[in-house]
């Protein structure tokens, strides 16, 4: 049976190609939200708004011509691929957004591959065609090549194309007509062509209403009144509030429970419903320990649905209790028990994450899909009042048939042509293999590499510095390959280390800044062993940044010329995680991010180095 009054679609694209902006336009045109509501309605989290990326997949629904369209907005960054892999199971088709200037990018490839494997049909939306150097025909050709490369079948290759400007809320099947509309600033938003394409090309859900109820839990939510909620698409049967259901765990064990609340999406909110049937996306409460990948089924005739396969993590780092002299001054949640509870709670919703206890009671090994995946977790914990210290990210090695394997990534770099030599030289040092090199019409060079994840750690900051911030770097996990011999000294750096505790001042910093780049300014509390800057050479130096100028009988302490300090380089979490070496840690508190040596005392460091 086909339910013609419903369409379930996932919106997929590379990060920053305009998914969330297009969803805004869809919600506004159908009056699901008010026109005066803020931009990027779906990116509700503070971190999502600050970074301009979608981190958690979200559901919404709207009604167009009596057809209910359920939308899943998926993350575009490969580090949050765990969200994509499970949420695509809720959809029956996808909208693939491609930037008219940049064309299909690595993350586009990752998400589209998952969608095609599930048999979904795609509508290709060429977005941002009003960009000055948009290459519409080139982008379409590249997109078609990508579909072929990913093994799309004949039906999937016959994809319809919609041209769009998400920020103006305009779409059309004719690019020239759209350009004419965009030329007039007074043209009102209109995305009717996109809605019509969704109804025409995205298949209605095929349902088995006569069979017993079955639903795979693909997302979780929490409500203070009704508790934990399992979200998914009903694959068969019907459900009503108060019905008795069986919950089937991954290992096949069953428990029964009652549906205490049943909700369906109406716009951005989940609203209470009395019943729902196959094809609907619903939220069900009544099972306090429900997990992603478990099946909710009819209690009398429970049948397990195969769970979602999520790709394994590739990067690991340790999270531990803050042991610096400033521990406990800025955070409320500082004990190993609270950190452990928080990490294990994160596992319930963050399916691509892995947490393990170590032989040290105050340290935990956390594995994720990439540095950004782990950085977002650290930043979230920090804002919740946690204080912790984290180590340098390291790749996860595998053993296959007696061979040691390591993760490799596909890396694409767009950079002005004058810096291409710098890029090629630096990636060559890190065992990167060039796959292709093209020159764009605007003169930029587009490079594609396959390289070990180990070589990527610390690379982005370095390349941005060397290319004066002009390089655009994207990476995507490719596969595990035999371990390559890499020059691990490529990321070596020397640190400037505070030799005593106190408060930094201009006199001490003036002497220190001649040695390299400072991370702190005057009037900052420091402790022995804290990293206060980066040395221009590859060795560490201990400096006293708290040193004051003494008064003599010849002149007063402030009589010399005014000291001019170079503005310090501010420490941000992403920069700190890329910067630190194996003997350093990042101290993260709600108010500060500091870099420190593992062993704070200089004498003990020398002894350990021997």
C-alpha cells in the first residue's frame, strides 16, 4: 500500500552549501513559521549558530497541497556522519544540495553514497546560482559523474534538477528564468517548483498497514515531563497511545512497556497524537532505557528490524580530571565521577562515539570520527560547567591478517595559484598522494589528495598560516590501508613555557616575545609548566613572563621607553587541539583554555626525558 499524502525527505549537502537556509525558505513559504523569525531556524544549538554548521540531525514537517512533507536536516560535516547514517533510514528520498561555484565536495560524496546504498532517489538542487563565479553546467556534469562513480542505478541517474537561491527563497527548473527573477530585488520568495518536484519525484512511503507494528529507533530526545523519547519511521502496522509494545535490544532480548506518549511533528515542534500508522515519523515515550538501533514492535508478535551500521571511529584522545594548579577555580563539575557519567550519557545519542575506562581512574579514552567531532563534545561539556584536560588526538590503528592498518582520508584543497607550491611541498612531507589538480576559472587551484589521517593532525592550522588564510581544506575518511612511514617530525614545534607561577607583565613578556609568538598578554595568571607561546625554533624554552623590572638607585623602574607588545595569538579549542604535542595537554574550563606540559616541573621533565 502507498500513502500518497506523505513524503519523507532528507536534505543532504556538503557543509556550508545552504541546506539549513533552504529549509528556512520551505518552512516560511508554507507559513509553518512566521516570516519574522530568526534565520537558520533548524540550527537551534548555540554551537551550531556560532560555527555555522549543523551538528545534530533534526526533524520538521510542513503541509503543501494537502501533502505532509517530513524533512530531516542532516549535518554536512563528515565528523558527524553517525547522525547521517541513521537519519537517512527515516527518509524515502533526498534533496541533494550542491553549491553552483564549488560543485560536489567530499562530504557530498559521503552522504550521497549512504543515500544511494539505501536505494533513495535524489532531486539535485543547484544552489547559490547568483554567486559571481557560479559554474552551473560544470557543476551539473561533476554531479552526474559523482552519481556514476558511486554506482547509482539507471533510475537514480535520471535525477531532476532544480536551480535555487536559498537565501532569497527562490527556485526554478529554468536557470535563465531564475537569474531574471534574482535580478529584481523586489521579487517575492517562491519555491513552488521545489515542492512540486518533491511530490512528483520522491516516492510516497510503501507501507504494510496490515502487519504488526514495527519501528526502528533512529534518534532520541528527552522531555522533563514524559522522559526519554525514541524517534523513528513506522515501517509496518499502526500504533495508538496506551498500546502495549515490546522493545527488542541489539542482542534480541525483549522487554515490554506501554506507550505513555505519542507525538508527531508539526512544523518544528512535536505535538501529541492519539494514533499513527506506517509511513509516519513519530516520537514514542514509555521506555526509559531505549537506545538507538533498538526495535519497538507489537507485544503479541515482536519482529526485530536490522539495526543501523555506523562506521567505526578513526581518532582517539584522553579526557581526564584537571590536575593543574588552577583546578577547581572556574568549573563546577570537576570530579572523575561526573566526567565519566557525562561521557557515558553522551553515548546514548552520539552513536559514532566510543568511551573506554583506562587503568588510571581519573582518565578516559574517547574515540570519535575526527578532531571536530571531539572538539564539539569538549566545547559542549565546557559550557555545561565541566573542567577537564585532554590529550593530543591520535589515530586508531587496526590489525588485519597480521598487517597493521591506519585510516586514510580524501583531502581537497582550493587555494590561489601562488600558494600551490607550498601546499604540494607540505603534503608531500606527510605522505599525501596527489590524485588530481585542476585550475578553476577564477585562477584558484583545486587539489585532491589521499593521505594518512596521521598526516592531517596539525595540518590545517599550518596551511592556513602558510597561505595567509586563503586555503579551503576539506577532508573525508576513505579507508584503512597498510601503515605508511611518515615523517612524524613534520608537526614538531617548540613551546615557550612559564618557569614560575605568578601574573604576567609587560616587562617579562617583552623579553619573551623576541623568542616566538605569544599566547597570552599582560595581567594573566600563569603557573609553572604552562605553555605561554610558540618558540620560533623546534626546542622548548623556559621563560619567566612574571619578571618585573627592579628599581635601582640610578632610575625608577618605569623610567625607560614605553614597552610595545605584539598582540598575542588567542588560544581557541580547535587551535589548541591541533597545536599540542605528545607531552602536552589542553586544560579546558568554562572560562579559559590553556596549554600545559604533562609534567609541570622543569627538573622532573628533564629527568623523564632521559
